[in-house]
C-alpha cells in the first residue's frame, strides 16, 4: 500500500510540474546521425537515431543547455530538430515532395549562433507557414559546416520564398541563400538551387 501511495505521489508531482511548464504548439524531436561510423555499403540513414522528443520550453532549454550543441560534435555528423512524427529522410511522406534552404556556416561560433536562432524560431512558431516546415539539420563537416531548413512542398514557390526570407531575417544574414528540391538532390550529385533570396 505504501508503495502505491509513493508512486501516486510521484505521478502527481510530475503532473504538477508539467502543469507549470510552458507547452509548445507542437512536439519536436532531436535526431543524431554519425555518418563516419556507417559501415561500408550500408544504406544511408542506418545510423540515424531519434534522441529525444519534447513539447515544453523547459524541456527544450534543459536539453539544449546540457547536450545538444552541434559545434561540439565530430566531423561527418548531422544533428536534426524535426517535428515529432517526421523522420529527417527524403523518404518520409512529409519530406518526400519537399526541399531545403541551405546556409553555410563560417566557423563553430557561427554554427552555434545560427543553430540556436533557428531552433528558437521553429519551436516558437515564428514562420508564417509553420505547416510547411519539417525541421532543420546541422551538418558538421571537415571543410565547412552548414544548416539546412527542410520544408514540405518544394513546388509552392510563394511559401518557400516567404520561409527563406524569414529565415534570413531570423539568423540575421545578408548573403544569398538557395533552395533545392529533394528530387533534384536524389538524381544528381551537383544540384543547382531552384530559388534564392
């Protein structure tokens, strides 16, 4: 009987803690992919792992402060924040007809700042077309790190242009950024951007 009461008290405390927290509009998930550890000939995505799903401001800051900073990752790793239920793969139904805006990062400090500003814009629902957003990928590479903002409907040029302009405003950059379709990336090694802002 005492064990049941203790468990009930713990559950109530967790419930009260959740009540005092600040709910986000939707759930989000962090994913990690260490491509340098992929086995020779293994299919892409076999090392992709969901790390954590959250839906409150407090959970986000706890995760961000403790572990989730891409500048601390080794080369050839990708770190993702995607809407819960959407896998960061071209094959996911939410991403299949989409594309991505890409921003090269100048150094680890730049990567860190752009990553955080993008995360806050996503979980804070700052984009006019929030349903068009799938997530963001931080790609840590030897030569140059980059961020890619994935969207749902590549052919919706008006929505993509709005998202691109807003993202540039959020991360405060003046350089031109380009948008590429996932379909183009699947077919060719070198992909020309379809839109730019």
